[in-house]
């Protein structure tokens, strides 16, 4: 497979950049790859067109700090220029962000091959979920900004030295949000799983069930004589003050049948998770909601768009609710 990227021919060195360009570097470091429309919504939503943003991104490209390539997919008409650019950092761009020391370092490096790989559409869908929270937070006067979600966060769920995929549940994103309704600050943390119907519902249910294992996982020192009272503390408590709610966001090709297909997938997920012994035992302690990306984008997380899992019966499911999953109580 031939990977086509558009990089600067002559790097520009020792150049100072605007605050917007520096923020773009941070955003691309944390979110790995974003399209031009996504960068526009996130960084310059007040502008009708991303002219200034593109100027800044092209200056970063001229400096050898970012790459760009056309997104995959079907273009409108025969011209691939109708597909948006995807932007991501070069090795020098990632090193520049790490040298500034303002973001947690990540071992993973984005390459043209990884951007063009099979997970491109999934990565962009996770971005869209984060953008929906940012956009509605701005509309409601809440707090959720460009760096308030982190993609692909690994949480250990068992002891041992197996593959990362076997020892951890890897959240598509962990998002932080501050609700300022009624003059009070409510800090919310959520796990986000985005499903584009590329896996079976059974595999999706198994991914959800892994969060039950995370809830109960207590790390143990391999030497029994060195274990202490702290050995009874679940691992998640070292990271989160309370166990975050889990939001499963469903999506797929936007066709007329998509709403019906996602409703069927929600029903199957409801039944499979309710039948899981661990999840059933933890039903009163876990908060899990399912919605579609389109509903999240159009209506926002504080509208009744979530189906609550592990409550009720398939014949008598709780009514749709908002981000707080109030019917989970």
C-alpha cells in the first residue's frame, strides 16, 4: 500500500509560533490525528471558515512539525480533494511538545502508516464524541475543552505479564467534564467506548464486561509476605475518586436504516450484559449508558438520549435518561 503524505520540503527552524499553533500541536499530540473540520470546531469555532487555522497548520507543516494526508472514504464526486485533510505530528513535532513538558508523555508515535490504517474511521469517530461534549459544554456554559479527553487509556484488570490486550481494558477515551448547572461545580469523569458496528455485539458486550473486572481488580504483590492492607484496595481508586460511568456510543454509516440497526444493537447489548454474572452482581454499583453518536451530537449529553444497562428487564427497560443515568439509582 502506498502512503501519500504532504510534508514540508524545506524545514523552517528557530521560528516562533502563535498561541493557536502551539495549541494545535498540543491537540495533535494528545488526540494523535484530527481532520481539518474537527480542528476547526475544536480550536476556532467562532470563525465561519478555518482560513487562519489552516495558515497556522501550514506554517507548522513548513517547519517540519506536522504531516497531513487525505482522509479515506468516498469523495463527493470524482475529486479526492473533497475529502478533508488529516493532520498529525511528525517525530520532531512530538518531541517539541514533550520538550515543553506541559502534557503527559506518551510512548506511542503516530506514523503515516498508522493514520492510513484500518482504525482511521474509529479514531475520527472518537474525536467526534469528544467534540460533541466540548460543543455542548460551550453552549451550556459548562467546562470541557480541547484537552479534556484522552484517547486510548489502558487500565490493568489482572495480574501477570500477558499481552496488553489481555491484561488491560483499553478505554477509547477518558473524558473530564465540569457541570456548572444551578451555580454548582460537579466534576464528572466518563469512560467512552465508541462502536461503529465493526465487531459483533457479543465482543462489544465482552468489552463492557471488562469494566466489571476493572471495578473489582485488586493488584497483588507477587510475594505474599509483602502484601498489606493496601492490597485490598481496587486499582482504579489510585486514579479516580469514584468509579467513572461508562458511555457506549454507537455509530455506523449514515443511512436511512442506521437508527433501526443501532436500536437493535442496543437491545442485544442490553440482553447480553444483563446475562453476564459479574455485571449482574455489580448492577447496583456500575453506571453504564448507551446512545448513538448522532444523538450525542444533535441533542447533547444532558438530554434523555441514554439507555441504561443492567436495570429493568428486556420487556420493561427504564426510560431514556441523561448523562447522569439517574435511573441507575
